[in-house]
């Protein structure tokens, strides 16, 4: 087989595999989600707050004003709160 045919066949196989994987990633984002305050790591928040304007601008881990979107019903299990500010989680929870 010519090298150009092998290259074309490989490219087509890659495109088919990538298109098959795309719906699986979309399903992971499906379903109701909620803002979970106090669980975002520095630089991994999902949106701005009164302290900064953009996603990814959190400067410290688990800031009670920063939030991430999580599947509905999982926030408090992860040690977060459904509203901003104040103390969150249980003492000694490691968050």
C-alpha cells in the first residue's frame, strides 16, 4: 500500500474515532447543575466574583466566594455550600 493511502486511512480513522468520542463528553455535562461555593482550587473557579472578573482567576483554594458548577445534589457532599461566603463544610473536613 502506498504511504499516501496509509496516511489518508489513518486520518480518516482518527476522525471517526474523535467523532464517536464527542457525544460521550457531552453527556458528562448533561443534567441539572448548581453553583457550589468554597470548593474551587486556585485558578479553577467557573466565574467571576466581587474580587475578580473571570473564570480561572481565584487566587486561593476553597475561597467561600468562588464557585464551580457541579451536578445537582453533589455540592454539600463535596464540602461546599450553595450560597457564597461565610464558613462552609464541617470542622476538620480538610477543605
